[in-house]
C-alpha cells in the first residue's frame, strides 16, 4: 500500500502543554479523546495501536502507523519505557498525546531519534 503523507505536528510538539499531566518518571501526557473506560493494558499485554511520532526539537514526523494505513501490534514489555508506562494508563478507544523525555525513549541508541519525542497514540485493542 502507498504511504500517505506524514501527519502534521501538533502545535504543542516542543514540550508538554500547560494542561498536561506529568508522572513521577517524567512522562507527560494529555487525553485527546476519551476511551471506553474499560480495562487498561498490563505491562505484559499485547496491544494494537495507531500512532504518530514527532521530534520535539523540530516537529519532524519520524514514524506513523497512520501514514502507513496499518495499526501496529506489539507487547508492551518490548517497547521503550515511555510507551510501556503510558499505554497502561489508557483504555480502548482512547487517544493521548505523550511527551516522552529521552531517558524514557531511545536513550541515544544508534539510529534512533534523539531527544524528547512526542507521540499521539490511539489504543485500538488489548489482545492480552
């Protein structure tokens, strides 16, 4: 399938907006649309999500399941700490914006985007 254009960065990509919540680890988020209010994923759950990620430094999109037109499926214990923590706060159908500091993201891993990352994530399904 042909890749769609990358979604444009949100206006608050450079850092958490004033209405964002910041957790003890430094992860910041805000709810963009409420979910079902049902169960939340566990750290070991397999989830299906749609997401787009931008660099906080310049608003450049670097990855998007939305642009690919294909949701991503993965176990939460196999992704970087900001996602493992953030997705456990969500219910199915919910969309959140996360500001993920580098120590909760790729931690300078070679070939990975540096610095703080911004993600819009929609939780589509918890497969368990």
